[in-house]
C-alpha cells in the first residue's frame, strides 16, 4: 500500500538557572512517501527541514562566543529500497541520506549511505547486519559556548581553587 505522511512540530524550551539561562525555539517539518512495487519491493523517499533559534544569557560560568549567530538550519533528503529476496525470510535494504547543516556561518553537506541485510529463520528469530555512515550534528553549546567551572581541591591537596573550562568549537 502506498502512503504519504507529513509531520511537523514546534517546540519551545526555557531553562533559567543561576549557572545558565537558555531559550530555544525549534520548528520542524518532515515528509515521507512509501511506494510498494509488486509483492517484494518497497521504496521510501522523503525529506525534512528544521530551524532552531537559541538564546543564551551569559553569566560568570557561561559565555557565548558568537551570541549574534544563534540560528541552526538543517535539511535532508533520503531514499531507501527494500527488496524481499525470500519472502518473510530474507530482505536487503539499501539507501542514502543527504544532510545539510548551516550554523555559525559554516555550511556542511553530509552523505550517509546505508545497507542492511535481515534474515528471519523462524517467526521467533531475526538476525540482521548493517553497514552505515551516520553524521552527528553538534549542539549550539558544543559549537560556540565557553563554560567555566571553579573546582575546589580536596583538603591536603593544592590549596588554590582551579578553573576548568570547556571551549566549544565550530569544528567540533
């Protein structure tokens, strides 16, 4: 059976603590189309887009390197083809996803191919294996924040407090 699905959402997030104040707005849209070809083949294709706007307030513990550039944009298109080599027993799926990311003035395009083999010897057993390449998109904090944390050493150790920092990077 051929199907078409469309999904969207909007998310609002607010965290306001003494260490950090963060406000985030996210809008997302996804579409997926499934096409059944004969009795043994199913093709699924689609795409999506997401925009996230983040606002971070600086404190003594948190600084934002580029507070004026707080929007992350994502887009993707994908296609996968599943063929039943032996109906109900052995299937192979091949596909790929092309993902676009824009953040902090940098753009990135990632190709993520995938191949999967599924064997079902009995109704209670399934064995599968896959080879895939997946891309991880770092968060706003991982790319642009500077976190500072004061650490007090235990008694008898160095008597001076130490400042530990985490430096986010666009090249994360």
